C-alpha cells in the first residue's frame, strides 16, 4: 500500500527528478522513514512518488531541450544545434527500445 508523503517531500522528489538522480541517491538525500516502501512507490506507476519523479524528470529534459533549441535557433550556436540533434536522436532510439522491449 502506498505510503502518504508530504507535499514538501514530493516536491523534493520532483526536484531530484529534474536532476535525474537515481532512487538510491534520493533515498540518501531524503532518508524516507520506510526505505523499502519508498522503493516500491518509486517504481510503481500511478503512485504520487512515481508521478512526482517522472514530472521532474520530464521537466528537466524539456528545460534542457528548450534551452538548446533557443540557443541553436535564435543564437545560431552550432554547438547547441549539434547537442540538440544528438539528444533528439538518442530519444528516438530510446523510445524505439522502450516500445520494442518495454524498458
């Protein structure tokens, strides 16, 4: 059964998601009272912890992509353009792997 977490705790999980931290790093930094339940909640789609982390992770990815896009298009920065191109291609590959193998 999913544990109840405070809004502040869930915000921290979201912020760690922005940075792409692993579940182990999050445990080290937040010291949840029930570590095993936290691991379960973290990996179970639909739980508040899972959704908070995914929202943070997606926000972080979007922010980086948007920044690279702005620099590449508005600033005509060739390095940002290359990095954005590489990120987009990696996402396509990752999405295909996920579709085919469910990872």
